[in-house]
């Protein structure tokens, strides 16, 4: 089954095509190579965000 996803990039990227994009329920990809992506589970993504937030708050 093929799953479509809306890919989003950081608002800090503005109009640059040199960024990482996030696809809800799919994973992450390089905007310069959108045909491939790295699958990331929801749990792994939540852990990543929690850890990044903790580091930036220190």
C-alpha cells in the first residue's frame, strides 16, 4: 500500500532547497533527493524531539 505524505521543512529554511524535510508517519528526507527517505517511527521522533528540547533548554 502506497502512503502519501505531506512533507514539511523548517520555517528557518525559508526558500532554500538545502534542508531536511519531515513526513508525518513516514520519516525524514533531504530536499535535494526527495525520491528517498529515512523511515523514523513516531516513538523515535518523539525521543529525538524531547532530547533536542532538553539540550537547547540547558
